[in-house]
């Protein structure tokens, strides 16, 4: 909920609250703020559960486009290239296996023998 607020901002809010409310009423104000935030979270959770119970399986269908938009918001070029060209496997960060270590690298393909003098290289008509 407060992902964008850092410790510096929280400290500034506490100092401002100390000056505005005073040292006597600051604990009461903090308790009121905590209760209000908790109540808002309960309202949001209740509304989500009410929508889920009313819409049933359609609720998950409505959430899918929102999750797709969240994926677009987190878009970066490296993840796009990794996803589309490398089938989701990032060679810079290999996945961990069950033992917690990285799997061994795949074997390298055998290099073809060098061309002899005057020999033409192979021609692939599909690649050109």
C-alpha cells in the first residue's frame, strides 16, 4: 500500500505530526491513523470478496487483463528478448535445480572441420 514511501518520508511525517499535534496527542493520532488504515483495508478486502462471490468464475476472467497490464508496466527490453527469443530462459541467470545449484551447461555443438583450399562454404537457401 505504501510502497513509494521511504523511511525519510516517514520520519518527516512523524516530526510534522509532533509539531502539529504535540507530544501529548501524538500517540492518540497515531492510534487513530492505524485504526483508520486497518478499517480501509477491511473494506477493500470485503468488497473484493463480495465481487468474487457475486461474479464467481467471471471474476478471474476480469482480473486477467489487469494482470496483463501489470506485466506491460513491468516491461523491459531484456525480459522481452529473453521471453520471445530464448523461450523464457535467461542465459545470464540460469534456473536453479532442486538441490539449489545451477544445472550444468548444455554441451556445445561440434564445430565443422575447416574448409580445404578452394572449397566453397555450404549454402543454405532457406537462410538467405
